[in-house]
C-alpha cells in the first residue's frame, strides 16, 4: 500500500519473488528467509533510509493491527509488550529465523537493549534489521504513548538496538492496573496452584529418575572398571580411528603388546605400528570395503585380517585383527573400531606343523619312489636281460646260418621292447605326463572291437560278459582307455586265481548319479563298470586301492601301478573312478565315469593298410638330436620311396627347410632338441610356409603337451613302430 502511494511498481518489488502481493500482505503467511531478504532489499532499493524508517514505523497503522495492539496494551505494560515482541522466546524469534538476547532491562529508567542475530548458516540482512528498528519506533506511538527512541548498531550477523521507552499515561494503564488487577491475581493464583501441583509431580518423577540414574552409574562404573582391567592386562589391543586413520582411542594394553604408551599411540596413526609389508594389503582391503559401502552393501562388515605388526623396538609379530565400521544415524561409516590379538605363537606352530607335514609327505614320496623304483628296476632289468640275451642269440644264429632261429629271436626282442615301452607309458600315465591323442569315440563300438583281445588276455578260466549300450560317444585317447580297461581286467583276473566271471557293462547315467567332483563337469555321462566274482577288498583298504603307494605285490612281482595309472588316465579324461565291494563281499566293482560329447565318432584305420601305400615323390624333413633316431626314421620312410632330408637340431631344421631347392612336403620334428625346441622351429617354418604339415615326435612331452597350439598338433610318442609312423604320415598328408 505504501509502495503504491510512493508510485513504486509492485511488479518491480516482487521481481524474482515466488509469492503474490495478496500472500505477502497476509501477516500470518510464512515467507522463506532468502526470499524475504530479497524482498526487503528490493523495497529498500526504491527508498531512502529515512523513508524506510517512516514506512516501518507506520506499518502498524493498519486497522486490524491497531485492534491487536489495543488488546496487547490491555494485557501488557509497554515494557512487557516490547519483551513479548523482542525477548528470547518472542514473536520475532517464532516468526523469523532469528536468535534474540536481552542485554539490558532497566524498569526504572524504562530503557531496554536487545541483540538480534540470524540463525547459523543464513545470510544476514541489514535492511531487514532496519525495518525491525523502525517498527520499534512506531509500536509505542500506535499504542498511544508517543514514539520510542531507538539507537541501532549493525553487526556482521545481526543488530543491537538500545530502546528508550516513553512514559505510560492515560486511561488504558489505569484500567489495566486497577480494574483488571483482581482478574489477573485470580488467574495468577490458579496458575501458581497448577504450577505447584505440576512441580510436586515432577519432583517425584525426578527423584525416581535420580535413583535409577545412580544405579545405572554404579553398574556403568563397574563395567568400565572391568573393561579397563581387560584392556590393561590381557594381550588384546582395543582401538578406534576415524576414516582418516587418526587414532581416537587406544587401550592401555598397547604398552605390553607393542611397547608404546597410550599417549604415544594416540599421537600418530596405527599404521606406524604395522609392518610395511602389510600396508598395501590394508589399503586394498579398505578400498574394497569403501567400494562395497558405496554400493550399499553394508553386510560386508566386519572383517578379520591377519597382519604383521611392528613393535617399538623394531621386532615384528603376527596378529589377528577384527574390524568393523562405526556409523552415524543414517548408517554411513564414520570410523573403524578394532580388536588386535597376538597370534604370533600360533603362526609359528602352524608353520612348524606345515613343515612336519611336508617332511611326512616327502617321506611318503620317498617310500613311493623306493617301491616304484624297485618294481621298475626289476621289470627293466628283465627287459634288458631279454634284449641282450636274444640279441646275442640272433647274432649267433645268423653266423651259423640258422636264419629261422634268428628271426624268432628277433621277434622276441621286439616283443620285449614293446613291453618296456608299455612300462614307460605306465609311468607317464601314473605321473599324468603322457600326451593324449583325443578324438570322439563310440565306446560301445570300441569295446566290441576289443572283445576278442580281452578274452585272450583273461585266459580260459575267466569269462567276460559284455552288457553294452550303443551310441555313447566320448572324447578320449583310445590307446589310454585300452590301458585303463586292461588294468581293470587284470586286477579282476588276479582276484580270481581259481577262475570266475567278469562283467563289463556300459550305459548312460544321470548327472546326479556321478561322483561329487563331476557335478559341475557337464549334464550327461556314461558309466563303464567292471565287476568280478573274486574275494573283494577289505573295507579298511578300499579307499587306498587307487593311491600310488598302495599295492598287494612285492618288488619281485612288479610295481603295482595298475589302478593308480588307471585313475590318472581317467582324471586326464575329465572323468572319475571309484570302487565298491559287491553285496555280501562277493567280488569288487570298479566304475569309470566319463562325460559324453555330441561330436560324431571316428573309426580308426588299420595301420597295416597305411604300410602298403607308397610315398614316392614325397620330400620329408626329419629333425632329431639323436642321430640313431633320424637314421631309423629315414630308413622307414625311404623304404616307401620317400626322399628324406636330415637335421640334428631345431636351428638346422629351419636352415635346411629354407635352403631346400624344392618344396618340402612334410616335416617331422623332435619336441626337445638343443639350441631350438621343436615347437619354436615349427613356428619359424610356418612363418615361411604356413601350409606345410608338421608332425612332432617325443620321448617325453611333459608340460609342452598343453602349451598353446600343441593341443591341436599330431604328436608321435616314442617308441613307435614303422606301421604307426607310416599311418601318421599318410594321415597328415591326406594320402
């Protein structure tokens, strides 16, 4: 209204203010402080300070406010009314975000000093306090006493006002003092009685609360004493830090545990008392914990950490640390509370126990090596004896012209050499170091092809009953699977010295029926079972029959590696093997589980067919560091009209291939050679001619069999026969 009288545009005053003129004109409506500050500043920009003071003093001239002040005048004296408006719990502090403080209140001189400040965090407004000061001038004038005198001192966050009140006179003070006094006294008496009753009740409540507080303080003091004793005399350190790793608390046990006094420990971060080798680990754990907190995963706390602590004297020891976050009312972490326990002696005992276990395992390994070595030495000596003896007899037969006798002796030599080769393969299978030529095999078809050989192996006293399901295909090395089956059947035959029957069954099984270690290996499996009618195995020894050091034979009758070898081969085929006695101990059943594949089974050609095919016109490079081997392979290949080039190591093979006058059709490389291994030579040859076929030869492939592209390569395991060599060559050449 005053702005209209002064010709100031309301739109200009309300610019940027989200309230209408009607809303602002209603005294009971609340306006947010920062908008009120802007409104007052925009009004002040249109008027002088004197005009602001006059407008503020005249703001009480509205009719409703005059009536309100009349009621207030009857209720209060002038000094009391100012206190009602400006006191510590006053109208001003309830309507606005202000704090009020009465600095001086002198009824005799009718003077009053008040300090008003904006609440913390809010922007003060000098113009707003200028308006308040102007209103303090006009209040007493509106109430009919004349204007008050107000001195203003502006502060950075508020204002101090010294107010000199005018003298009260006229009919209104008389009415208030003499006519309304009885009513006031009655109201005061009733108020005093109600206050007394409330004070008596409250006094009883406070007495009861005091008794409860005394009991709680006594219990808390006892608990605190117990905690102090625990913290001081047990080898457990209690501590807490904030998120900046500044120490907030450290128990007295820090001195016997780490050598620091509580004052010293409180002066620096706990990281000083932790060995440097554990710092990186703590950083990773803390970062991971805070990341989980960021994701809202608060179940991630508490944690237990094993750390190496550093004493004041420089020595270190192992500790177990149990940590948890302290949190605010919103659940956000504010620090870490921890318990540190000395476990150095336990760690030392664990290390000692581990060393003793290693020594025990080494002793078992030594015992195993001794047993195996005895059996191997026995079998190899027998083989060497046969080879040497029959070789001498062959030479004598040739010299005497007994060629048939020499041929028969030569056949014995080949058979013994193959037996020695089989023994080497058994050792490699036992150590899981043999290379596997995996391909899809229809196990039912494969078993039927083997049946005549197996029946011959068992002799006439042991019968074989086949119960075979067709169409079950697995990825396997047929040679190694044959080794497993032969070992199982020989074990059954040995368990029935007086004869009996062996049942070989093959069928698909559900995933839930396989051993636990295969539960995650696939969804479909087959089971190959060999069941005999022998005497079974003592239940106490049943779990040991696949162990490498278990055997029922002495060193004079072999190594006893058969079942251990079978277990190793099955494991290499991603399968499992187990044994169980039949009902009433009527024999033993050994079951082999293998994962099925969807690939189509392949059928192996007869090696004798490969021998008959000529290699005329083929140029072959053979590289081996053993000259005897290269000469032997050359003789085998030249017998089929192949042209053969020789190299004695990998570098020589690469050089020979590069310098060849015509293209080389096939390369045979030994896996292990000096100066350059076969796989490295193969890479260099393929860099020159990517399409040249390569066959690897090895007497021991070891870890190389599973490195890189060698998984897909053709590998000939030494010793190999002429037929096997020619079959591999024809297969690689596609002839």
